[in-house]
C-alpha cells in the first residue's frame, strides 16, 4: 500500500530518525532534512526520534528546531549518529503504540536516514497510520557504508568509508613494504556482509590506481565471488615471489562455494544474519592469517576495521558530505509534493566529468517486499577481474571521483649505490 497522493501538503510536524550503523556523513543528512523542514511553511515543529524507532515507541523525541545555525553546522561535522540508533525489530504489535505517540506530537511527516530495513520501517509505519485514517507522508534518505542499497548509484557515507579503507591500505602498504623482512604479509578486513564495495575501494590506494606495480593491495577478496583456497594461496605465493610481501584486503562476508563463511562464524543476530568480525567472535582476516602462516610459515599482521570506517570525520570526503546534505533537502522537497512512500536516490549525470543527480525509488522496491527480504546491490561482474581477486579499470573509473585524489609519497626504490672508487 503506497502513501496516497495529495493535491496539497499536510500541515503538521516532522519527525526525523537515524537507523542502523553510522557513516561519517549521516549527520549531514540529518541537518539537510532539518534545514529543509525549517524552511517549510507546512511544518511547524521538527523533532528527532531518540534511538531510532525505539524512541518513537517510547515517545522520546528531541526538539531539533531549537538548534541554532552554528549548532547545526557543528552537528553536520559531528561523527556518529547524533540521534542514536537501535536494533529494535519492528513487529506488528508495536505499530498501535507507535501511532499513538505520533498522534500526540501531530507528526505528519516521517523521515528516516538508513538502509533497506529503515526504508521498510517508514513504509510500514506510514501505511499503518494511513490505514487507520491518520494521514502521514514518509520519505527515506539513503545511508550505508556498504554501498549495497538497491536503486542508487552510491549511498551517502560510502565515499568517506571507501577513502578510509584506501588510506589505510596505502599507509599500511608502505609499512608492509618497508617491513617485509620482518612481516611478510598483512590482511585487512572491511565491513560488508554480502557485497564487496568497500574491499574493492582499497584499489584506490595504488599509485595511478593500477594493479601490478607492487602497491598494496595485491589481492582483493569480495563476497560476490566464492573463496577458493588453492587459487588464493597460489596467488599469495606468486605475489610474494614478485614483490617480497603480500597485502590482502577482504570483505567480512566472504564465503566458500558451499556458503560456509570464511570467518567460520556461527553466531546469528536477532534478524537471523550471521555475525561477522568482533560480534561473531572470529573473522575472515583471522582465518586468512592462519591459512597463510600455516602454508608458508611467514609472520604477518591482520587488521579488522569495524566501526572506525563508519565514523571517521577526519577522512570524510567533501563531495560525500555535500551529497548527504542534499539528499536530506531533496527528501523534504519530495515530501512537500505530497508523494511519499519513496527513498531519494543518488545518480550520475552523463558526461566525462562527475556530477551527481537525484531521483526516487519506491520503498517497496528497496525493501523487496514481494520476495520477503531486502534487495541488495552487489558489485557488478564487469567491476571484478576474471580470477575474482581484483577489480577492473571500469571500477576504478567508478570509484575515483568518490574517493578523490590520494596523497603522494616518496618511495625509495632507485638503483643501489655502488662503492666509491679509491
């Protein structure tokens, strides 16, 4: 059931929520929505739900309209999810008390910044309210560092997380190269349950973005391709023979052909998803580290990026912050048309130079209601090399304008000095 189309906007108050994990720019979207609401003559008060839908259930709202312009500016540059998040699973029996709290605050506009679960939350709450005769409009604002949200070229938050990964591999790669007589390999793990957008972004660490020159990372493992132990170890061996060290970046959700997680995690969350990384008590990086050490007897390191890539303001990309803010403003503009039930999408304008564009997609499509599970956006086949362990030039063209120019370093790889003549 879609939100009804109205000839004129509703008059009432707006409620904004943030859900799921944070990104470095999620608060930019919050400010974008807030400032859009403050400019609207149809919205009297703007509230924020404390700890996502849990706050709506508890009636715990913050008066965001009281923030000054200076405070809003500072909020946009603040790490984390300023309103707070939660892992509450929305059940049908929670809808009536939620609606009662929405009525108490005369909430007519519902905005949520999040991924596909958040989009489904908007859809269910607004549809229930309208079915009970209480008119509401709901619009979603995309967010996820995984970049796996269906219907959008990329999500606000991905570019900054991608740069975080690339910078970590660039700097860690230099360390690994310099220390190769001590540590022969390094494995870095990113988040990404079922998509490899973040480990793929590590390719931006290479000078000129090209593989084969020896720059980290040498091997990129993505959940889109089944893990082949023999092929992996063969590539590790060949890489070490060529460069003297090996840099591997892996997504947390990489699995074997039979679906067994590389991490060997059997822990499930309340939504039935396998817990990876620290939450699962093990990780793909640990498994790969053990595998390489046992096969070759080498000493090496592993690093696991959990929430760090989601909240690092010092590595946030300017274009990412700007697009996140614009997505928030577009969400309000869309709501004022009376046509809700959609999520704002980020697209690319045609042309040689990167420029963002915006559109919408129905919440039903994002949440894939017909099939009962969230629809996801994997890394396309044309972005992955034939061996499944690297990315193609097409991906580099995609990622470069998002990550931005990488720092340049001096590498002492000139000719060896010769003894002076007597």
